[in-house]
C-alpha cells in the first residue's frame, strides 16, 4: 500500500472513531440536500437526483420539464455572471440556489428572456395582444395574456414557473420541425398552441433547453471544472514583513486538531489557532517542500472543488501533489469519497512550498469562493 493510501486510511479510521464518540457535535447543516435519491432516464442516458428530482416531480415532470439532457455541472449565469449548479432538460434549465430557502432553492433559468432578445432584438413582428374575455394586462411588461395560454399559465406554476409574459401572441416557425405555431414568450418559457392536438396537449412548451444546450455546447456539455476555472485567482497580497491576517481555526473535530474553513469545507493544516504551520525541510523534490493538508467536506457539500493558491507576501507559488514538478491546482470531487454511513468526505493531500512566508488557498466551489490564509515557517 502506498504511503498516500496509508495516510488516507489513517485519517478515515480517526474520523470514524471520533464521530462514534457520544456527545460530539458536528457543524450545522447549511440546508443543502444530499444526492441520495436518483432516477435514471434510459431515453437520454441521464439521471436526475436530489433537489432537482424533487423539483421535476413537483413541477409537471415530463410534460412540463421534459427529459434530462445533461448531468449536473457548474455554469456561469448569463443573467448575473454568478456560478450555479445546473442541469439541462428539454424544456428548462434547473439552477440550484443554496442562498435561498425552500421552495426557492431551485429556480429556472430565464431562457425565454435569452432567446427572445437573441431572435428579436427589436421585438417580434406582427404581435397580437389577446383581448378575449378574462384576459390580463401585466403592467410590469405591458403584455397581455388570455385564452388557452392564460389557462395553461395558471395551471402550470404561474409567475414562479413561467415568469411574466414578455411578448404578445404571434406566429413563429419552430426550429424543431419547421412548422408554424401561434406562440407567446415568457421569461422562462415559450408557449406554443397546437390546434392539431386535443386538450390538455393543445398547449405545449418550446424545447428551450434543447435549443440552449445545442447553442452553448455544440461539442457536448462542459466538464465540471470549466466554470470554476473561469474564476480569477484573487489573493489578498500584503507587503513583506507586514502583519499576517491569518485565518482562524475552529474545533470541527478535535481528533484532527484545528480546521480552517467556512462550514462546508475545512482545511486541517496541522496549525495552531494563529494559522502558523511548521513544514519539514528534510523532505523535498525539485526545490519543493512537503506539508500534509487534510481537506474535509461536510455532509452538505456536493463538490466539485478547485483549490489554487500562492504566496501573498512574495513571488513564490503554492503547489499540490508529489514529484519534482507538482501541479498548480488541486481538483477534489465527492464521487466515491464519502465515509460510509457518515456522509463526510476527506481528501489527504500534499501542499508544496519553496520557502517561508505568508500563503493563501483560494477554494472555488459551486456557490462560493473562500480564501484561507496561513503562515509557513521551517521546522527547525
């Protein structure tokens, strides 16, 4: 067994012993749901799990959302530039919003807005406001909604599911079958009137998810790291010799010593409360010294996680792994890494530095970015 695997099993053994102790309190849950329940869809070879499966089941399922087209992955929003965990379906894109309380922790991307602006920057031609009896004028957008479209809107989630109408009714040629239909655009959907179908299938949703995934990812969906790599490395640089604003440790698990982190992710540095680590100068390769760091993920953390860093009071890099040319980043996922029966995730790793100084990790994961600062001194 390799030394790295021995270290990993030692950490797991300690974690199991610790968590089995009576009276131990663990970090509070953030409210995120573990990905325990899943449903596979052989039609597309994809699965839907956890929060997204619950939302899919409770909001129209196949008829309203369509089949899943992708796995979950991190994506930068076209609306606000923030990164969210998303999954594409034929008629929608689901977004996880852990900053919101249920039922607003899953929202739909504003696909209707995106496609309307792209196809009709000056507004769609020949629009016809629906003025039938019972129709509604939405002062927020100046558009009317009535007839079968109003009935469908009310019966299928209304404002939360479909959004405001952003056009009146007009005739549009479908990109799927080249047929013309009466349509109306909403913030999150496009309604199509299919007079050839009997109710309730005479109003259908355009397959905006299908259009969007083909438009954004013609070569297939991105790997889960693409959105995390788009985040700029922003370390808090300080002048040499100035006071070091090190992160403060917390007693997440006394068996491991102090851990440094936010509540979802912790770094066990082997440091004191002042954030100072002492690294061994007797082991080095290529001028890089080794220091063990155990990363811990709470049961609510879903990953993936990208860790980068550097010296904040000097020019030296901070790297990861073994060998004479270690990597400048650390990629960690929760896949097959949970401690059985506990939900915790641990990653024994090696951090590599060249000299004493003040350093920082930048931890990027879906929904948050965190900076962990420490001071490194030689173990003399």
